[in-house]
């Protein structure tokens, strides 16, 4: 009589990983549903860009970070003064992480507003959609200026693309002109993803040729990661030109990230 072999340890571990992944997928879906509940129960969609709504955005972002097994650790205090916020850009996770620590609105391409489900949630939650076309940054800057004048704190990623988190790429400063025109400061907030070995995490960065779906899967399967956040002293935009403000932001972001890494990494990046 043939007797079936007992499941191997690797098979059991595989089943465990699968069920953990499924549980996280359902948790992610639950967070999205809860996001819609916030939008419609509190009627955020009636006045989506009201600065008071940022507390709901923050709550939703914190829920997402729990789903993705990301612990948020803030160094110092995160200011609440209306400003044009900028941050280094490592992953699509940055929105959830930064939104957990700072009460801000995010910029997004206008096309995202048309996305099924996510588009409606983003719009109802106060995402600021900007039109991109023919390289016309003037219209985008005007939109941001109007938001800032209404004391809506807006955050964008001036590197314009993601990195592995080791250093700051070139800062593209055209949109910083909105801070000058609105007479608002520029607030830098830096982010650093650290794994359980005290090293820069390699799963969280969304770089290379990996598809978005595959990266989401990798994130759902990754061990706990700590996202460190640190806000720098705000830069007064008064007296600056776009060029000088861009140079100041580039310098402060570079120095600040090195400072943050020296504080949180066992072996800071060279």
C-alpha cells in the first residue's frame, strides 16, 4: 500500500507564506474600502481640498502602512505650517509613508483621476490633480500656487523619478516657483527605508524594470521595514529666484539625507 509522503518543511513554509500573502491582500482591500467610507461618511468629496481633510488622509495612510508592514519612525517634529513640501522619491510607498507623518495633499497626474476605484478614492480624498502636456510647467505651477494661497499644504517629488534611496538625484525646481509666488516656505521631509539588519532596504524601492503588480506582491511579502522620516528647517522662499531656491533645496536635501542615514543605518551609504 502506498503511503503519501508527509509535507516537507519547505512546503509548509510555502503554504504559510501564501496564506500570509492572501491575508495581506484582503487587508489591503479592507483599507481601500475604509478609505471610501471616510470619503463618503464625512463627505470629503464635497470639499476635497479643504486643509482640514488632511487628518483623514493621514489616518488612511497609516492604515496602508500597517498593511504593508511598514513601521513609521519620525525624527524630531513634523511641522504643520502651510508650505510647499518636497521629499526624496524612492517608491510609490512614499505617499503612504509621508502621508502618515505629515498632513499634506499630494500631486498626481490628471490621468490618475480616471483610474477605476483608485481614481475616485484619490479625488475624494483631496489629491491635487495636475495637467501635464507639452512640457507646460507654467500651468502646473499656477495650480500649485493657488492651492498654497488657500493654505493647502502640497507635496511633490522634485527628483521626478524614483531612486534606490542612497542619494538625492538632480532636483528639478521649476515647480518651486509656486512657493515664491504664493509667498510660502519650502518644507523638506526626507525618507529612508531600513530593513531589520539596519541596512537600506532593497525591496521598498520601485526601480528598474519590475512591473508595478510584481512590486506590490514583493512589498506584501517583505519582512517588516522601518521608514524613517525627518523634516528639515523650512526654507524661506522670500528673496529667492527659482534657480537659487533650487540650489538651496538640492543642497539641503543632500545634506539632510546623509544626516538621516548616519543616524539610522548601521553602515551609512558612501
